[in-house]
C-alpha cells in the first residue's frame, strides 16, 4: 500500500465510479481497476461493493477512506512545507477571512505586506468562522482571521481587534421603540425590543440577559451578520451585530453601541498548534496588529 494507491482509492470512493475516477486522474480505467483490486488483496478485505458501474464503500472501505484523508492531507502538507522551504518568502499563503474583515482591514494589511514581499501569492477563502475553523483544522488553510466566540482548542490565537456589539436599524424603528435615537444602549434596554440576531450571538446574549434577570425577545435568528443588517434596515426590528459589521448603513439607518463591556467580539488570527507554520505565515503575522488579551469561548 502506497500513497499513489490511496489517492486512486480516494478518487473512486469520492466519485463512486472507476471510469469517472480514471478521467479525473488522467489515466485509463483498466490499470485503475487493477490498483483497487491489488489494494483489496493486500488488505484482505473488500473495500467496495459493486452495483453495476457504481462502487459503494463497505464498512472497511469507509474506515480506510476516513484514515486516508488524514494521510493524504499530511502528505500534501509535507510537500507544501518542502516547497515553501525551497522558495522562502516566495511561496503561497492560504488565508481564510471572515467577511467583516475583507474590507479596509485586509487590504491594508496585505498592501503593506506586498510592498515588502511582492513575490508571495495568496489563496484567500472568505467564509464564516465555523467553516474557516474546519478548513484550518483540516490543514487546508495556513492562517484564519476569524471572529469570536469559538472553541480555541488546539489553536494558537492572537486578538487583532476587540469590538463592542451594536444595535442597528432604521432611525424610525429606534424612535418608535425608545422615543429617540439613543447615544448608547444598555443590556436592560434590549429586554422588550424585537431583536434580529446572527445565530452565533444568540447564546451569549441570552446568557448575559438571564444573568440580569431579563428575557430577550428574538424576532428573527439567522445565519449571517449581513442578513441581520439587511433585515434591520427594513424597520421590522433591531439588529445586533459587531460594530464593524454595521458600516455603510445609509442615511435612514443608524448604529448604536451597546454599552456593556461583557458583550463584545474580537477579530482573531488563528493557526493550528500541530501544523507546520510556513515562513510566509510567520512573515505575514508581523504585519498584523499586535496581540491583546484573548478569550475565544
């Protein structure tokens, strides 16, 4: 059993077809079938059930496929590490970034970095924190710039910026609820407000309000801070988002900070403790804001 066989096996497992896998691997079908048969003979177990042209993983095949993913990822990582070692500051940085950082923050950091290291190439993935954490822990990213809260087990983290949470919405909605547009809001003032909130912020806000003997009134819970802002601009409720997510609201909308030091969010640069840190990552980290006290959970 070698890495080439495992790559062949993984391709058949993912595509469910030897012919499709052969096309993806740029090889003919007979030698691929031979490799799969030899692998089964070597391991003394059937890896696939054949159903016509379909190849379906057996329980043994599922186990091997699961283990194969780690082995192939490690092999790819080793190849990348050696390539990075040869190229020095001319390699590729695989960077994951949450959408709220993809504006002036990221372009500013990258602009300064590229002035000094113009040969470095970037692969940037823009997704939410949980998706980026999955890719980071799967070693498909070198570095992720994400937002708390999240579980930081196995990660080395640096806080780049801390933000207060804010209430956003139409001015008319604030006037209707509070009689005016307040300069700041307390947690207590949110108790009877129809709230629109990103799902990740519902547990910490609920817990914080319960500690104060309050019950939140959630009008809508959704899966993206941008959706929260869009819905809040319709005046159907008040959105709760990190301060930076409320930029560019327009003249009829406004953003009011929530004046509670316990209710805040942090932008964090994270790398895996058990992963090799390419030189380009170490160089790029020097262009990010200096570390602050960190708590992700």
